[in-house]
C-alpha cells in the first residue's frame, strides 16, 4: 500500500491502553487503592467473572450494578443514575469500572457524565435534543471489554430510544467521551457464546473497512484498519473451529483494538448509517446489521480513490474489484448473510440514497451531495 506522504492529518488518543492475556490481574495495582463502582453484565455472575472481580478488588469495591442483557436503552439511564450517582458523589475519586460488551460500555460512557444536581432526566433530555446540557462532573471511567469491537478507545456511545415513535438511535458524541483507561484482556473473550464472538468480530471488521473507505482516513488509520481487517478475516474462522484456543481470541482482540484506534479518528461511514434501522426494525445484532451491507458498500467504494483501492487490495491480497466476491464468500463461511434482502429488506436502494446524506453516510468516500463538520457544535458546562 502506497502512503500519501503529502497528507495532513490530526491524531488524538487520550486513553491509556493495557493489552494482553491476563492483564485483568493487574487491575488492583493500577488502581493503587482507589475505590471502584462496578458496572457489568448480568451474565457475569453465572460465568464466574463477578466472583473473580470480587476477589481482585476486595474492599475497594463499593458497589456492583448488573445490567440486563439487551440493547443500551435510553430508559435504563435514569434508574442506573439514581443508584450510582449518589455513590460517585460521596466518593468523587472513585473509578467507574465498566466490564462487558457494547451495552455496558455505552451506558458507562454516559453515566460518568454526572449531573451536579443529580437530575438524570435533564441529561436524557439533552441527549435527545430536548434541552440544554446540565452542569456536569466527569467521573473517572475505566473500560474492560469482554467481546472486543474497539469501543473502549472511542469517545462515542449509542443509546436506543425504544420508547420514541418510531424508535430512534441516540448518539452520545462529545470531545470528553474518552475513558481514562482501557484494559483489553483476550482471556475474557473465552466466555463469549459463539454468536457473540462472531458478531463482535463482524463489528470490528465493519469498523476497519469503514475506516478505509472514509474521507477522514490518514496513512496511520489505513495501517491500523487494513491490519485489523486482515486479522479478523484470518482469526474468526479459526476461533470458531477451535473456540478454546487463546491465540485466535488474542488476534481478534488485537484486531478490534486496531480497528477501534482507526475509526476513533475517522468515524464510521455508510454501512453503519444503514445498520441502525435493521437493529431497531428486525432485532439484528449490531455486528450482523453492519456486515450485511459491507459487500455492496465495498463495490460502491472501488474506483473513487487510489488510497482506498490500495487498502482494499491488501485486505484479501487481490484486486479491489474482486475483493467484494471474497468478502461475500467469507461472510457466508462464518455464518452470516452478505445481502440485506436475506433479512427482509426490499428497499435497499432507497435506504442507501437516504443514508448517503446522513452524518455517517457523508464520511463515505464515494461522491455524496454534501459535506459536514466533523465536530459537533455543542456547548456543555463542565465543572
């Protein structure tokens, strides 16, 4: 792949990263006596992770909050804040430790934005564009993913407003959204069910490809994104065939981190813009909802930019126009669909036209009708 040595780009990554098998065991030393409020998934108890965390943290653990399985619904915000914020207010240097998948991490990113008056309803209203942001205290946030997609190194979170009519995706997108630390331990992925393992890897692959065919890409993001895509394509079938082999799980965890670092700089693009409705309308996991659009988006991306073509060429080591065929076969081999029609989508072209004019769609490298400002112009009072 040929780098554009004339390219100008910015890079920001304030999250302190700790990666490797067994890195969770270093958590007490890194906390150095600080207290912890733990937010984790309900299944952590059954799989033994909760007892492991109790053993690691001991008296440092002030409170445990178990999040039920399902989407990171906006309606969960207020009751969680009512239980967690008083503890965080009493012990202001406490670390909010989120251990889990996307639902847990997304909720934690918003919950660390503690309204000084304790009014979570005002925070919810601001997220929905119905009011101004309240005065916030940003609590310390550490993230530990159990199924890697790279979210732990981004500043964004998704909350699903299922009570709206029609249901809507609400985005948390703030310059202060990054966690303080992220610990990525591939051992934690060994407890993931096969479908969760696959769908997390599909999400990571989507992040990688979306970072390649992106208007905000740079030589650094390309290096990470291409490496991430190649790792997922190699490691996921191997992990499915040998689910207890930590080598393949480690490769997937590293790929998710690489993809996260890449799209933390570029944002996502058209496949993600198209995915959200499939999750709300058809109940598809986020990974599958993104993946079913990737082949068509690959075909649309080819031929517009030499940099993009060079990156796609490296994913399968074949001409970029042939890569879509390889991708479709690969998706079928890991047990998912490469065609949105398989999920009952009969108006794909209309959805694509509409998505091209969305904020994520306008990141896509193919010609689009408008440009947009990458930074949201929102004034949030922080104490």
